[in-house]
C-alpha cells in the first residue's frame, strides 16, 4: 500500500469514530467540572439520566447523594449547555445530565459529561444512559436502560433488570435475580441469585455460579455456556451457535 492509500485509510478510520471518541482524543477543547449533592433522607428511589459520557455509580458514605464529573464540549456555548442537575421530586431524587438538544455548525461537534454518582446503598436506583461505558459497584440498581457502551456491574445488592442495545454486559456476584434483554454484545454473568434472558440477538452468553434457575427464552446467534447452577436450566429457542450446559443440580431443557 502506498503513502496516499495509507493516509486515506487512516482518515476513513478517524471518520468512523463517534464524536465522543474524538472528544477524548482531543482531550476536550472546552472543559469544566460539574458537581452537586442532596440529602436523600425520606427518599424512596433515585433516578439517574446520564446521557453522553461514562457513568460510575458507587456507594456513598452517608445519607447524602453526591454527583460530579468533567464536562467536555467542542465550543464554549455547548459547554455552557452541558450541566448537571440534582433535585427532589416528592420521594424521588433525580440526577439529570443536560446536554445540547441539537448541535449545529461547521466541523467536529460534541458535548458529554463523564459522571460519578455516589448513592446510599439501601436506596433503589434506576439508570437511563444514552452512550458511554457504565460501571455499577455495590449498589442497589434495580433497572438499567442503555443505548450503547459496555456495562460492568459488581456486587449488586438486589434484583436488577437490564435492557441494552449495544455493548458488552458483565455482571459479577449479584445478590438477586438478573434479567437481561440485549441486542448486541456479549453477556457474561458470574454469580447471581437467578438469571432470566428474555432475548439476546447477537453475542455470546456465559452464565456461571447461579444459586437458583437460569432461563434463556430466545437467543438469535452466538454461543451459550452455562455452568454451576443450583436450580434448573431452560434454553427455549436458539438460532445459531453452540449450547453447552454443565454442572446443573436441577433439570435441563434445551431446544
């Protein structure tokens, strides 16, 4: 390949990257810290709307919720519009990331906020995220709606339901039932009270160390490996890929 071809290939590769990847490579043309906190006494639920950027949810040391991160944008105007809001609506505490609704101009345009939220461990948390990786550590996350980016969860304290469009999902040592609906990307669950996968479109499924039942309703493509299950295993429909089930104390039902 000649020099011109190499340069063209490099340019095409850069153009294929999402705006957030460009933003990180540029180390943010405009950046500012955002932070907020609120007392959660008497609250019954926490809702996090994260938008673009990486998200970390971890335990707080006390009853207060603390949120903060670095806003990144391609212009001062977009940076000013990228804000963090924390508020109370009755018995619900809401964490909301605001980014520009529409970005117009010439050249590369981006706005994001990498966010860390510390929440009291006993409060249930619902997360909605549009893009960026997500890390959940030792908290009571009950529901996750995610469009793109990898999800890593460790030591979740109760039942959790995850709906994901793209990106890998990795869950370790969840205390309760794990329910995952996934469009693309691998699903790896190592340690859970139970597992239910209503639908997995593409990517491998690995499930290990489950104290009750494992059920996969429908898998379109990718291998399935299940082992170390104290209850029953059901795989109701599988399109393509190998299915391997070992070390199950209960019954096994395969398509």
